[in-house]
């Protein structure tokens, strides 16, 4: 075990600990189990809402060399996911470019049931991102607190339901988390011992992270702040390199990251004037009263691809509208400061949260004092990201701050020292928290996307806390098909599915949409017509409007309040945890009608 006083020095890193056969075997075993969980999940989950968009845009980049789809997301993940599709038969429809979501829906429509296979192939390319993130988490924690800490951090990563949920998906969330963590680790290594090698690593991975999600624009501003803080914390260090040398390394990091981002867009549209882009005009706006300076800056060439900056413009335009986020049963407007702490409190296993708290207690007792400066950087980075995303006017879903979780795993790794300490009770407490975290996650696998901890009442009550991609992203369509196959009596069926793929492609073709009903309709109308079966996605019952697919291929828009009338009913079953199945007879319908003051349309057979 690495001595705590030496744990943060470069020569005592995880590389040394991995020379031991037991370390190598343990790491690869955990990563292998994690990979197996992700592969099985990729087979059982239907295409989620955003995956067809990423996949179709990736195919367009590879086949057409065009970056005009899905501009609000950088191209790395979608392009990599589309590579295996070049080797198999697939179809495309670009008639509705540049409407990204329409093109994604058309991609599913022209490929039909084969869409499930195409999405799975793309998912398997994305799985290595999660394995990379888990390995870096192990290595970094090992260098901070010792090899045992590395295993604690790795176990938390591999068993975390949020990592399992997003690990196999064709979205930028896991790639941004893994590559952002790797970039930050390389930057931290450079901070401790500045060298060209670590500067190159930091710059390359910062560029790759920038090709996954625009949130990492934050690091271009944040890393200089961390460098200044680190220099100040080590102002008395005798062997610190000169500021000029470190500034040169920083410019190398910047140049490499920009070059990697440019390569991701094939260097198309580089060095255009700043005022060609809306984001540039926003930068210049405060300088309008200094026309000469503004004019000079406006003509400066920007060393970034035009499509990358256009994507920033698209994100900015999208965020100009006030978003609504669902928290604790209410739809709230704008950035809510407690949204992400609340989401973590209900979506992260309580065993993991307990380890976070125990690690904080150890920090107060000044355990691992030489890691304290790194812990400060981790804490400040997590806080900066939470603030940045909260007030960016994005709809506040936990996946947008997924990169914060591994920083917590690193911090929780320090509790590993209690496992081998002289006192048994603290060690048993750590082991119990780890076991609790693992069991809580695996008990609902492979429905990890819908995970909620015991504090929230579990996934069956998760929609009381959060909705959208936190619980229902269209992933449970195949589980509904399995349930219908086991219950042929569940006919006729009304189905309202929150997803983009036609349920008929999964073998669910014999259904109709449930009748839409809202508070603005007259009381003589009612949505029920006797004993019927209904399968409704949770998002629709909680007031989220959607283009609900029908067997014919049409997708009529159903307003947010049209299916909320299902909330008073108790489901007889669920498909996964995101689709509730109801069998509504006259007695149940009449009871709810009375509660809604709809007595005029009671079922005649049951009128008292």
C-alpha cells in the first residue's frame, strides 16, 4: 500500500502498483464485468430519443463529408458510432436536412426493424469510453491515496447505475465524462511536474473532449485559473519551473487542443473572422462604445472550424428560450440552483453518497494532507461545472453533469485506508457502503437509466422526483413487447410511447393512441369507453408533450397535459420502469370521473 505521505508524488503512481499481478487481474476483471453489463444493456434497451440523431449525423459525415446535421453536438461520438454501419446494409434519407431530429426519425423509418441492429452496432463502439474512464479513475485515485483507493474508485465507477446507463449509449455524455476526466488527469500530472509529455497529453485529450460536448469550453477558461491557484499554493516550492516555461507549455496545450478540434471537422472553415459568428458578435457587443478596438477584434481570424462555432451559435439560440425542468413534481422555469444537487441526492446510490460523506469527514481530520491541494482543485472544478451548467439555461438533467461523479469517486477512494486500518468498525462501515451501492444498482439492472435510490422510493416512484432522460428516454419498448407476448389478453391496446422509433418495428403494431384529454375540454366529454388496456410512458403522464408515434408511421403532437389524467390510476404492471400498463374498467373509470367532476359521462352499467 502506498504511504499517505508519498501518495501524491509522481514516482509513487498507479503505474508502479500495476506491476503487481493481483492489481492487473483485479482491474481487468472489474472492467470486464463492467463491459459485460454495458453489452447486455445495449442489447436490451430500445433506441433512446437522441441516439438516432447522433447516428444519422455520423453517417452523413462519413458518407457525404458534411457537418450540417446535429450541430449542437460536436461530431466525435456520432462519427465513431457510424463506422461499423459502413460495413453493413443501411439506408439514409436526407430530405429533411438540416432538421436533425426529423432526419433521425427518417433514418429509423427507412431502416425499419433493422434499426435495432444498426443502433446496437453503434453502441458497441461507444463502450470503450466507459472503460477508459474507469481505468483513469483507478489510476488517479491510486496516485492520490494508494492502490486500495484506486479499487474503491473503480468499483464505484463500474457499479454506478448512471455510468452503466449512459456507458453504451450513442450520446456525448459518457465520452465527455471519460475524455474530460482523462484530460483533467493529464493536466493534473502536468501541474505537479510540468513537462512537454504531459502538456501534449493534456492538450490532445482536451481537444478530444471538446469534440464530444460543448460543455468542455469551460476548461479553456478554467485551467488557467487552476494553474494560477496551483502556483500560489506551491509558491514556496524550491524546484518549481519558471513561469515562462509553464506559460509555454500552456500555449502548447492550447495549440494542440485547437488542432485536434480542427481535425475533427477536417479543418473546414478555419480562421474565419470573429464577427462571422453570433458567438463572436456577443463577445464584441460590450465593446461597441470603442469602435476601433471592436473593429480590430471583429477582423481577427478564429482558429476553430466554422461548424464548431456554428454549433455554439445553435446552442446559444436554443438556450435563449427559458427552459422548464421537472423537480419534485413541479415544472420550474430557468436554471434552478439546487437542481443538480437534488438530482444527485436521488439518482446516486446512498452507499456511494455515504462514502462521499465519510471521505469528507476524513478530510476534516487532515488525512492524506499532501492530497489536500488536489482535493481543493477537484472540489472547485465540480462546483464550477455545476454553476456553469445550471446557469447556461439548459434543461437540467443529471446527464449534463455526469463528469462530476468520477471526481466524487476519486474523493471517496480515500476511505479505502479504513479497510486495512487497525479498527474494525470503520472498515466494516466502508465495506457495507460499497456493498450497499453495488446491490442497489444491480437490483434494477438492466433498467439503470431509471435508477432512483431508496431515498426517492426507488425507480417505481422516481417520476415524483425527476422525469425525461432521468427515467424515461424511450428505452423500455422491447420490455413492453415481452410483456405483451406474455399477456395476449391485453387487447385492445392503447399505447402512447415516448420515443422516436415506431413500436411496430418492435412487433407492436396492433394498438391505437389513447384518447387525449385535458382540463380545457368540456365536462360532457370523457377519455374512457369501458374496460381497456393502456400502456403510457411516464413522461407523458407527467405533462411532457411529444410527437407520439402511431402504427401508420405518423407522429402527431400530443400536448403536455393530454395524458396527465392517468396519474390517479394504479398500474397493473410496468415495462421496465418507464412504461406503465393500466387495465381500466368502468368501476375505476367512474371513480376517477367523479374525482374530476365528470359525472355526466359515467359508464351506464355502473351508475348508482
